[in-house]
């Protein structure tokens, strides 16, 4: 499943079936309304050694919570298929995790910060 963020940068890196085409098209079908839409993928970068496709996508009139069936065609066959989920804009404040094993190899346990390592 690919995540699509409204008002965000939607750069994707996916593994596809091998292709030599310069004409790729992204097809989307809304899973709720069954409305179809398509768009040409241009520009894109394709790594033929690993069959990895790099591209940027935009969905016209996407709403938060929508889900799409998606597939990419190269004019001859389908080289990738999957789903796309639409989310609200990505938050700038992301969780920051404390590294328990610092680079200096100094092991510190500080109870005043209320930090614990939970092992199951």
C-alpha cells in the first residue's frame, strides 16, 4: 500500500516488473465510488538493474480516507499493481527516539527522564 498525503510531497519508489517503455500510465479506481482516473507518469526514473521506478504522483480531488486500487501500465502490460491510501498532511513534529547505545559506548541509565527499555 502506498500512502498519499494531501498537500505533501508524494515521491514514490516501487519495484516493478521489467520494462523498457518510456510511456508509463498510472490508473486509479476509487474503491468507494468506483470512479476511474488515469495520469501519465512523467518525469520518472527507472533503474533497470533492480527494476525500481522513482516518480511523483498527484491525485485529482483526493479526500482524506479514500482508498484506490492502482496499477501502472507501460502500454503493453501491467508492470505494477497495489493500493493507495489518502492521508491528511504529514505532521512536521515526528517522534524522536533516544538512542540507548550512544556512539561513545557509554551506557547511561537516567531515571529522572522517565525513560525505560522494555524487553519482552
